[in-house]
C-alpha cells in the first residue's frame, strides 16, 4: 500500500470555482491535479461515485480536481502569464522568494505576487513563509503538483 501524505490547505475560492468544504488535501507521493469545466451536478455525481466506491472497499487514488462552471471562468483563472509561472515552477523547482520568481519570469514583482496569490488560492502552488535571520520573512514558492492536467471540451 502506498504511503499517503496529508497537508492542510487554506482554500480560497476563485469566482466560478465549485465549492470545496474539505480543508485537508490527501496526496500520494506523486501528485496530479486535473483542471476542467464541469457542471455542479457532474461534480457532485463524481464525488458520490468515488464515495460509493470507497464504501465498497474499492479505494482509488483520485487526482485533485479543480472544476469551473465555464471555460471562460477557467481561462480567467489560468491566464497565459499564470500558466508561464506554473511552467517555471515545474521546470526549476521551488523559488526562495517572489523576487527571485519575478526576476526569472522577467516580470514585475507586484504582479507576480498577485498571480502567485491567485494560483495558491486555487491550490496550484504552495507558498511557505520562511524566517530570514535578522531580515524578517520571505516566501518559498513551489508547484503543488508534479503534473497538472487541463481538460477543456468545446
């Protein structure tokens, strides 16, 4: 049986993101996030099916899902610039500060900071406050998953 890690997450909802009440996200050693468009009925039908399978003793490692009610809302949340930040985080690993990420991305620090807050609210990036000796605090930023799958049917 695979070891399952748990981490607490503060979930900030983006407009159009379906509600999630569970504050603990269970992940395997390798994490997988699926982003897509799904109606509220489809979302809850999938949750009920997974719960029924688990009740029957058929636990299946399900990816973390971020469901939006429309393609427009998904694309508003995952802009091309935010997508580029995710690609940088996956390629380079964790960054020691917003400043370092902004410099690598060749973007303004304040706009990168805003984008990181949105991505963290969606659960796509992890931001960890790190104490600096004699210099206050900084933030370590990393991708929340090894793989992010985007599912969009038009």
